[in-house]
């Protein structure tokens, strides 16, 4: 594990990150908000929460491509009754995520896996919600500020097929009722169209798309 740790804040929680994981971005906090909304939890003081679609006391959440663990850990802290699993293809990333989860007392099952493959194969955890901030940057995007990505590992950033290869494969293999994905806004129409025979778009907010199974 790289020892060049720095502290970052995500959704009010202090995490450590190093060169093995993506530094969590503020726009990713929207994924947490979308899960909380599905559970009828308040997001902003004074704003009436939505009618719950999910029971947070009996809820299984899977975070695919967990990196530092930021999304999974925040959800476990906010929804203590939920069972949270998280995968990553990088063993080093999972070591960082595990450290963060222990420091914040957030019990999560971490599994090394390509997308949700090993979770599907084990068969004893069927998530109600899958959340994923997978790599979605296309190497040919010349408008991306390379300086802003220099501390992040390539394996956390780039994907083939215009940046959509992993997202499309996750849509193909996901079994959950809800699927919440982060992607660049320029990719949202293609993702929604790709998913349409399996998932319908419920909500689009910032970089985040929330789908429900047809
Ligand atoms: C954009 S980062 C997001 C990290 C974290 N979820 C966040 O929001 O900050 C993408 C993560 O997906 C992981 N990843 C890349 N390819 C993967 C694959 N095929 N299966 C599972 N995880 C993968 C990377 O190692 C990286 O940790």
C-alpha cells in the first residue's frame, strides 16, 4: 500500500486516501442523497422527505468500484440497519477502504471483484440497490483538465467505449431493483437508452442517474 496518505472530507466524514484510490469528488455525494431519498430520509433541513420506496432497516446495498470506500461507508453510517457490501478490482484500493471503514466504525463486507461478478457468484447477497461511480473518462476527451486528475490512478478514471464500457457491463449484469450511477452529463442520454429494456430512469441530478428495474 502507498503510504502517501492525505485526509479528505466526504459527506462530513474524514477519510484517508493515497495514490491507490480516487480522491472522492463532491459531485459523488449526490449518490448518497439518492439512496437516502429512496429510503425517505431527510436530505436538507426543512425539506419534507420523499415517501419511502425502500425500508432502510431491511436493506441490502452494493457499492461497485468502492475506491476509498466513501459511498459505502457514508451509507452505512447514515443507514445503520442496512447491510452494505462493496467491491473493487484493486486489492490496494480495498485495503484503503477497509482502513477507512474501521476508523469510522462502519462494518462493510469488502470483496475483490470485477464489477459485481464475485457477489453474484456467491449468491447469498442480493442487493436492493447498486450504487457505482465507475471509471467513465474517455482517454480522447481533450476538454478534461489533466491537472485535476494527476493524483488519481488511471485504473480509477478511464474506460473503453467512450468511457462507457464498465457502466454498460454493470447494467447488463445488475440484478437490483434500483441502480444509481455516476457519469459525465454528456453520457447520460446514451446510458439511459442502453439501459431502457431493463431499467427506467427515475431521476437525474447533477452527474447522477437513478434507475428502477422495469
Ligand atoms: C471513479 S473510481 C470511484 C471510487 C469511489 N467509488 C468514489 O466514488 O470515489 C472507480 C473505482 O472503480 C474501480 N474499478 C475499476 N475497474 C473495475 C472493475 N472492472 N470492477 C470493479 N471495480 C473497478 C477502480 O479501482 C476505482 O476504485
